[in-house]
C-alpha cells in the first residue's frame, strides 16, 4: 500500500440516468467517444493518469495541481466545442455535459486504483459544480491562483456529505458553465445586499403570464411557464432578472410604474391558453420606459412541446437583448429542469395550491410532488417542492409527525441540492429546511449563496432576513432587520410583504421594541387577516405592553384561524431556530406569559 500527495480530478456526466432512459445506446456511444477522443488525450497531455472510467464518471490523478486545473479547463471547453461541431445527433449537441471536482490530498494507491479522503472530497466537490463547470478545494486554488489566469467564485466553507470537516470551495470559471457572477481571486469578500432601484441597470422584469384557458384549473400552466422563464433567463450573463412577484404582487398598483421606479429596462409579458392537448403561448418583449414593443411571437403547439416553447422564448429574448455571442453563451449554460411533462405539471399544480395550511391541504400537495419524484427522480424541482411542503406542514402545526417530517424534508432537499447545486431556488429551500432543523450556520451559508446568485430573488432575501433575525446574535438580528427594511422599500407590491412584516414584527419583539412590533403585526394582518402566526406575534407584543385584554383577543384570533398554532408549538419552533436556546425561547414568549396565555 502506497500513500502519496496528488491532485485528484473527479468528473461525471450531468443527468446521466435521464439520458440513458431516453436513449441508452446513443448515450453510451456519446460518453464513450468523448472519453476516448477528448478526455484520455487531455489527461495524458497534462501529464496525468486516468485511474478508472465508471460509465458516466472519470477519476484521474496528477502530480501537479497546475496540470490538473489546466486539464479541467481544457476538458470543459473541449466538450463545449464538441457540442457545437457535432452533426450526428441531437443528444450530443445539446444534452451532454460534465461536472468536475478538484482536490489536493493524500491518496492510497493499491492495485492501480486510488482511495482515501482526498478522493472522496473531490467527488463531493464535483457534485457542487454547475453543468459545464469546475468546483475546486481551497487547497487547489491557493496553489494556482497566482500562476493561472482564473475567474473564481468563493463558495466559503461547505459541509459535504460523509466528510467530517467543512471544505472551502471555489467555482473556477470555464466560460461555458451555468454559474454565478465571477469574483476574482484575492478580492475581499463582499456581503451581498438587497438591490436598490438604481442597481437594476441591464435588467428584465417578467410579468405573470395571463391564463386565458377556458378551464380555471389550467391556470397553473401560466404560472409554471413564467417561473421556468425566470429560471432560464437568470442564466444569461450580465442580465439581472426580476422575479415576477416583485413587480406584480398582492397589493395591486401599476406594475409598469413599478418597473420604471426600479429603473428596469425591459419587460417580458404574455398569455397562455390551453385547449385539450393544444397550447397557445403569446410572448412580448417591451421597453419599460415607453412600453414600445421590441419583439412578439405566438406559439401554437402540442402541450407536450411546452419545454421547447419555453426554450425558444428564452433564446429569442437573449438574442433581442444581447446578440449572437450572448445567445451562444446561454445555449451552452442552459439545462432543463426536467423532460417529463407529467412530473412538471404535478409540481406546478402543487405549487399553485393556495389553500390554508392544514393536514388535508399538505397531504394533497405531498401526493402530487411524490408522484412527480417517482416519475422523474432526477427532477431537482420536485425534490425541493417535497421538502418545502413537508416543512410548511411542520412550521404551521399541520404535521402529525414533525420530527420525522423534518428528517424527510432534509433528505429531499439534499437530493435536490445534489441534482442542482447551483439553483437559487434549491439553495433557498435548503436554507429554509436547515434553519427549521436547528442548523443556523448552514442555513445562513446556503441563503447567502442563493442571494449572491440571484440578487433580485426577494423570496431568498426574505428567507435570509428571517433566518438572521430569528436565530442569530445581535449583529445578525440587526442585519436581518436591515434586509427587511430594504426589501419592503424596494418591492412593496410583492405578495410576500405581509410575511416580511410578520418577520420584522417578531424581530422587533426580540429587540424589545414592542410598540413597533404591534404596528408591524397589524400591518401584516391588514393583508392577511387569517394569518395565525401574525395574530400570535401581535398577542405576544401586546402582552409585553401589559395590554392583557387585547393580547387575549389576538390569541383567540390565532386559535380560530389555526388551532395548531399554539404557544407551545411556537416555543418549540423558536427553540429549534435558535439552536435549542431555551432562554431565548422563554424571553421571546414572555409577553404571552405576562398576559396569562402561556
């Protein structure tokens, strides 16, 4: 048994199981050809050794870290060129891409194979890389950043599955990956802040697509298509995409006026009409300033072609805004969330359910997303939706087995994160689940990365603010309040505004600002009068002010709208959010105790 220090490269094909299910012979031929004609020669050229080929995976070692990084870059760029040049099949041209992980570590050589922690870390980093991308350990980056011209994105310390210690990771820009904005090596880290209106230059707002279908039950199609377009366009280099709800929310108002206030340049709007198995989608791109139309098109297709329609719309928008070069970059970076229409529809239906959170509604939504996961186990959005619904049941007291459902939610969202490690929605869900499982530091890391990657996703900003304000120390509490103030000012029409007001009211209780907490809780209830959580927070703040009768009246409203939202349930939630600090939970609920309600 021989031990030595080596640079390890681990790679695999993105979505291999799905590709095999679609075209087994074609997939195997495509992967084998790339391994033979591109990968093996590149590894040899960079003085490395292919340790083994594992169907969709490759494990290689190098004596030089510089050679390993140079090989990985040439590999990803070579695959991108191969996509452009391939003439013998749609699969190779559009779908085949790799993730690569790099690590420097101690390995054990035995029988031509290599083992050890160094290999395991490389494999886990590979899972974090975006399609067409590279994720490297800090031990690799520290040795090459002054020798190679690299574009780096600092991921910070990451908790990797079955690795005992956090591993500091970096994305290495390849020019062909779906990755967040680059950050140069050595640059001081900057804490992300919610966008202000003047920061929205070069941006696009996507208005909710209007449902014109005769059957109101088909409205989920319009919502789903709009959400998918936001996700696709967010991958366009140098284009900031405003989430649909931020410009067209529950508070009404003119969305065109709102985009002008935010200094947004362009607006994408449209409509969706379903008639049986036929689908008509109309999309329009306009200048935000004068509403002049830049591009418009009507798509009349079979329902099964909905994914192709979404891609065609996104590509047309990119071409209109950025020209051929930017469109070429987007083509390389794009990746469908799923190719299974039935699974996609089930998830959209589950997301569109706008029901009171109770055991029946949670059970109905869970049934939909569980079917979606079975139909397409590689659909990250289905796993993330499963985790979100389970956690909604736990948070709102609608779970009969909260401890078990927390475990199930964590398993589901970790599956989503392995399938789509660079997806901001998945990262937001990951942060939410970790927060509600008592893993505050992990939650904050995931949510900071989510807002770094999607700075106009106000859902993620709100979730980060809640996590900081509920579970953090004094500095984090203040940062959470600052974020809430800014997103409330920047996105006043967002449908999450009542919940952000509720988050802020709870944070103000922590700060001892009870009068302000009462005001914010009442503002929240003006828009969401049936929101039991806000009634409970109002009762708590009133109890601190010795307004006992008002506190009891507010508590009665909380119990009326959600009998499961009890003080005991809230105490359990706070203990988990604060990492089991009983004194913090007791202090947070002392207003209810003062009013004799707990």
